[in-house]
């Protein structure tokens, strides 16, 4: 846990001592806090399968998007403290429910804990895929460690537009940082495989890039797609999400304060077709709030309650 004492776990490079309670941009000390550990049925079918993805939702976030759909935990820091013993025990209970993978959501700032957890779990579950479900705002230096233990990477590629990045996460470097991170990851672990759109066979290794289309910023999405195509060609697995829902911070700043329109999403999907991407998850169900979480609820996702 020494890594927390001069924290350089993410590109923010705050160098604060989290072990004595100092806070960097992620807003978390070295006491691990978690908001939810549960089988989750809202991921892409190749991760959810029949029995769900074993999600662990960590508190805080080093990226800190204005519009974060998980703002209750990423920005308001809801969650409970977890000792390593409790974390391992509850993870084992989660695995016993038959989940297809362990899915670390917003993990960058908790890497020392996750590293220990992975090492403990791997002994008994050599074939269970570990999933790094991240903002894409990652240091390659850290990914070099993470690719030794993690099997599947789901980086977002949020912004190609540096001005939009500045407005949403208070830095202009997201486009270059995320692009370098994804290039490294694809080189290290390859494309997500097997890629089964139906979810009958769940994925075991590789990279799939996610992109949430933002209302009023179709051009940003088109640029993201062009960069991904230029770097990796049309076989890169991608997931293009339409689920944007304005959160209170959007209303306060009167920015991104509406949902996406069908026409905006169609423009992005048309670009996916034009470029010829072949391994694609789309999300056309506008207005479906089943996987918009409320972490005040013991089961935060309404869509998980019937499973
Ligand atoms: S993990 Fe948190 S404290 Fe560490 S560098 Fe990133 S934002 Fe700063």
C-alpha cells in the first residue's frame, strides 16, 4: 500500500500522501471504499452472459467527468470502507453466485488494493477473467503493471476534442493520454475475444473501447471513431452508448443538460457503418433508465432486480 503515500497512480500525478488522509483529484484516502458489489446485467452481452458480470463499484474517480452517470459514488463519494479481508470475502461470495468475470469499475485510484485482491483470488480461480472498467484516462506506466494481472480492458474513449475535455474533466490532455493508453493496451492484450454478440460465450481476454455519445457533440464522436479506425482498423471491438442522462451538475452549469436525440445517435452509427467497423455493440433504447443507478438503493440498478 506504499503506492498511496506519494500517489502517482493516474495521470493527475497529485503526489499526495493518501495514507495520512491527504486527498488528490480522486478525492479518496488510502482507506478503500466501495459502493456496490453485485452481479450486474447491464454490461454488453459478451460480459454479462447468463449469470451477470461480477461488478465492484469503487468510490471516487480520478477522471471526474461533469456528467458522470455514477456521480453519487464518483463525485459524492458514497460508499463503505472495506478492509482487504472483507473485500476478499465479499468477492468470493460474488464469485460463488456464478458471475462470468470480476469487473472493477473506476479502478485506477485503487490499484494497490485491486492488485492484492487479484493475487488472492487468482489462486482459486485461475480462469476467471478480471475486467478493468475504466475512464481511459490511464498512465501507460501503470498499465504495464495492470496488464500482468488483468485480462479484459474496457477503456472509454470519451473525448477527441481537447476543449470539451477541459470543460468536462478540467484538463486538455485526455485525448492524447487515452489514445496512448488504448494503443498500449491493444498491443499488450489484443482485441476482445471471443467476441460473441449474443453473450452465449463470454469474453476471456482483450480490449473493447467504449464511447458515450454526448448531446450536442456529435463531431467529437466522429473524431473518436476516425482515430480508432486509423489506429486499429475496423476489427477493433467497440461499444457506442446512447444512454446519456443529464445529472444535477449538468443543470447547475447549464451544459450537456439534455438527452441525446435519435438523430444525433444515428449520425454516429452511420459513421460506424461508413468506416466498416465489424465488432460493434450499439444501444438504441432511448429513455431506458433500467441501468441508470441509484446507489442509495441496496440494489442500485433497477435492471438487475429481476435476475
Ligand atoms: S489516484 Fe487520486 S491522488 Fe493519485 S494521482 Fe490520481 S487523482 Fe491524484
